[in-house]
C-alpha cells in the first residue's frame, strides 16, 4: 500500500490506543503487524527529526536539547521538517482491518485517523421494488 508519511505520523497515536483495546485475534495480529511495519518505516523520520532538533535546538534546563515554540530557529526547523514530511511517500505491507471486526466501543477519532487501514464494507445498492400488478396497456389517442 502506498501511503504518505504525514498520514503515518498523524495516525500513530490512534494506532497505539487501538493496540491497547481487547479485540478479536485476527484484528490483534493485524494491528501488531501494522504497528511493527509503521514503527520501522518511521525510524528514518525520527532520526531526521532528532538531527534537526540538535541542529536548531538549545540545551534545556534538564540538560536535553530541545527547541521551544518561541525560538527564533523554529521557522527553519518547521520548514525543513515539513519539506521532509511532504516529499516522502512509502510503500508498506499493511494488512487491512475489516470494519465489522473492530470493537463495538470505538471512538470516531480512532476511525478517522485509521480510516486508510480499515476495510469498509461495500455499499449495497437499494433493492428494486417489484409490482405484482400487470402492466397497463398503452393509451391510444
């Protein structure tokens, strides 16, 4: 499956929440598989992000390097990280999850964030109405 890096990043939290839910075995295996694949796929992004924080950040009171929202370097950081995210699209072996196997108690936020991973049922076309009455003969003028 081809997927944008931005989608993977924004769906991480929802995937982690759903991983904590009790689900049917086949869903749990698919979620675990997908989580492993996504974590591996995001490793280069995380490395790049940390390098940018080291490049543009400052030492924080706890001794760690960080970048604050009001830092004069923040626009440079945001420009580089946005460029990296925007230009990356990945092909991943993601297992689709059937929507009917998801837990009954699930938030709309999780479904929204993971919609790309959920296999939605096909919409059924409406049934045709049949009339038992015989067709009326054409009216002559």
